[in-house]
C-alpha cells in the first residue's frame, strides 16, 4: 500500500499508473487492506486495456499496472476467469506503449510461468517488486504470508533463470511480533542471498483492525531492537544497492526521460528498464524520449553517465 502511494507521486503524462484491482484475499496479520478495501475485485480486462489505450493516446509511454496482489488478477471475473499474463499480453500489444510494468507480486501467487511473458513481450520491463517481508519461517507463519524462506528463494532463482538481468525490489518488516535475534538473522540472510536492487524496510508498528491486534499477537520486540535491526538492514541494503548499481558502470543503458533532475536542472533524469534512476547532463529537455546513456559511476540511489 505504501509503495502504491510512493509511485502515484511519480504519475506523469509519460509514466502512468493504472489500478487493475482493489482489495486483497490474503490476511497478512499486520495489514489493514483486507479490512479497509475488502476482498479482491478485479476490473474487467477490456476496461483496463481501453484506459491504457487512452493514456497512450494522450502521451503516456510507460504504464505500470497496480494491484495489492497483482498475480491473482482476474480470478473471479465473469463470464470467464482472466489471468495477469493475459492482461500483460493485451496491454503490451497497444501501439505506442514503450514500457509496461506491474506491481506488486505476492510469493504465494506468483506463477513461474509468468516469466515467459518477459521473454515474449519486448516492452515488458525486467523488474519485479516481490516483497518477502521476513526471512524467518516462524515470523512468516505469524504474519500469515503462506510461504517459507526456501520457497521464496526458489522463486527468486526461477526469476533470475528466466530473466537474468531482472531488477528485484523487496519490502521487509523488522521487529514483527515475537521476532527473535535468530529470526532477524534469517532476514539478513534472505537479503544477502536475494541481492535486491532496492528494498523498502519498515519497523513493525501495531495498526488498528489488523488480525495481529484482534488475535492478540504481542508487539513485544523492544523499540531499541526494532530500530537497531532496521538501521542495520537499511545500511546493508544501501551498500548492496551501491554494489548492484556499480555493476552497470561501463554499460550503455536505455533510458526513458522524466525531465530535469530536481537537484540539478542541468541534468536529465530517467529510468532504465530495471527501474534504476539514471542521471546524465544534457542541454535540452529529454522528457518523454528514449535515449542511451553510458554509465560512468553509481551510488546506492542512482546511475550517472553521459549521453551516447
Ligand atoms: S497480500 Fe498481505 S500485505 Fe499485501 S495487501 Fe494483501 S493482506 Fe495486505
């Protein structure tokens, strides 16, 4: 939910975001969504395709399809069930759509067969937002996520096998009810082995009307431990993100321009297919254009280079 809010802030004419469903059928114990938005309700496929077609007609070149648990898109649609793969193929076929993305994937519902869509559809970008939330099986069970650390890693391996250059992003909650130091070490191990390009890390805090509250799961990790684990994981993730970004140095990457950089108007900002931010000097506005940049240096947050 937080990711959706962040991305909406980026909604521009060039890069548009389209909700494909509301609600969620999962009951993760820390989450209010099933309570506030109800059960999954998918929009008809044709209606979504039509909205995307209109957006492309108005100038959108990139569309991100949004769903709390997008892998289960369409399962209750009538007169027949639809799938995320069907939706991706239909939207990707829109003339003039350069880039297509989808978020957020749930490890219980993601089907490895979906990865063939990345090979078939040149405008489906190699990026997967794939939250694990924890690396500890006992915490995952208390969160009611419906998978184990091992299953998550199998899916990461399947994604990397099918799409070797895929950009992976994760979400992690530290300090969930009953999380021990050993549980937290499992989360560190999952991060270390997954090598997320980016990861959004949160400290657990109680939310009204969540199953954690109604079932009496005690918020028993001390604020100090939560803070320490969160800061340590964030620091490590910054280091890993920097290393992953630095692997791009020397490569030429294709960028969809989003306009001048907020920090320096002499520079243009955009994103590569893996959704990494790319910054390059340019004498003109490159918003809405596809251009190539040779990467010369990288930080944990962005790639920097020269137009080629
Ligand atoms: S999958 Fe879990 S965390 Fe995500 S919206 Fe559904 S209940 Fe919430």
